[in-house]
C-alpha cells in the first residue's frame, strides 16, 4: 500500500486534513502524482478556490511544471493540469522535508500502522496540534 496526506491551511491555520491509502505504484514519482491528483479532486469537493501544493519530492514538482519532459506520466499530468486549471489559482512548489512533517507522519501511518481507511476531516489532526502550530511558522 501507498499513503498520502494533505492539510488545507488558511494563513497557517489548519482547515482540513486528509489521509489517503491506495494500491502501490511502481515508483515514488507516480505515487506523488497520484496523490496530487487525488488531493486536487478533494479540494474541488470541499470548494477550495486558491491552491498552493507544496511537495517535498522535487521530481514530482518538476513533472508537474514541465510535463513534456515526463512522457511516462502523461496521463496523470494531463489530469492534474485539467483539474488545476479549474481553480482560481493553483501553484506547485518544492518545500523542505522539515516543513512537511505532519503530512509525512499522516501518510506514513498508512504503511507503518496499517491505517488503510482514507478520510477527509475538518481542522488539524488532534494529536499534532502543537506540531501544526510550529510547522505553520516554517
């Protein structure tokens, strides 16, 4: 299984968070792109209009920003760009791992703790309250 997670923030304040479990993909870039696609669909469902997707894996950011250089992922990248175009604004950028510790912890729970139930919830994960506050400063 693979795991992904995202947190919707508004000026550092966590508004929603999610965990997603999905079948394995052959490589990390594919898994990251699949997670981006699923998160964009979720953002549409919860009516987010302005999106900044921050990823710690630079290859995924490069693939989204330069899709012609990543033909193997053409299908996923086309879907990502189609959905991203529906938002008022949607940007993708690379961040340091220490700026994404909560998302990393949530997504790792899929594999390490065998938490295969995907969900979207309001607010921040209760067990990460202090970490959400600290991470919003990074």
